[in-house]
């Protein structure tokens, strides 16, 4: 029997299988190497990306605008207390009262009023009858010693009254017709004043005035 040829054929088949196995291993290694990204300097770590925050600056406060008498109080509110014949009266000349009846001067506030940076004082009433009227004022206190203003409020007899977060004071004054209720509010660098014949009316007018000041000064935080 000739076994040499058979043996040689088996050896050839084993050699071919070995070559195929080695080739397959090489292909797998190359495939894996192609899926891996080389990293320099050792293991790579994922670093979070930081986006700089955008800071919006608050609007700069503009110079204080004190309302004119026409701006200080809506006419509709003034006429609720005076009726249709009421009007804004001039504070100077022959058309207004002979003597402007400012309660604040009679109460000792005149040195402070003279020292304020700016102010407007207004009178609502009747052109043919100076007996019925009410007075209002807005002043800039930036040039005042606020402690001195608060001290005078106390000396004049004003008492603190609830009004939200607005520092407010009211005084009951007896007059020939009954009582007046002068009312003061101090808001940052503002000094507001209103004097009507009922405390709730003085307070309502004062707050309406503050709303007008806020409208004219949107950047000042009142």
C-alpha cells in the first residue's frame, strides 16, 4: 500500500488550515485596530464644556423728574373730591389764593423745603371760591439730611400710618370747618405731601401721586 501520497496530502491540508487561521486572526486584529482612536498621553477623559454666562446690566437710573402740577395727579381723581367745577389753580399771581396755604410751612418745615433740590407744590380747588381746596407736593430730598426731615415729622406731631411698604405719616389738624389730614410719604429720595379732609382721601391722593412719579421715572425703582 502506498501511504506516502496520503500522508503528504494530509500535511498539506493541515498547513493550509494553519495559514487560513493566521490570516483570519490578522484580519480581526486589523479590524479592531481600525475602530480604536489613538489617545496621546494616556487615557482620555471627557471634559465638560463651559459656556460663559451672559450678564445683563441693570438699566442706569436716570435723573429724577419731578412732575409738573398737570402731571402730578390725574384730573379724574382730583374731581372726585371737588366735583366737575374743580380745577388746578395757579399758585402765583392774582388768579390764585392771596396766600398759598401750605400746612408744611406752618408746621416748621420751611427750612427743609428751602433746602430741597427741587419741588413742585400744587393746589386743586375753585377759581371763584378759595375756601375749598386741597394741596399736594412732590420734592426731591437728595440734598437733605433725611434724619432732619424725619425729626421734623415727629416734632410736628405726625404719626406713622399703614401704607404697604411706603413710609407714610398722617396728622389730624383741626380747622374752622372740621379737620384736615395732612399726609407725608418718604420714598427713597422723594418727599410727597397731600392734605384733604379725610385721612383715606389724603392717602389715596398720595398713592396716586406716587404712581405718577413712578411712570415718569421708570428706572429709579420707586
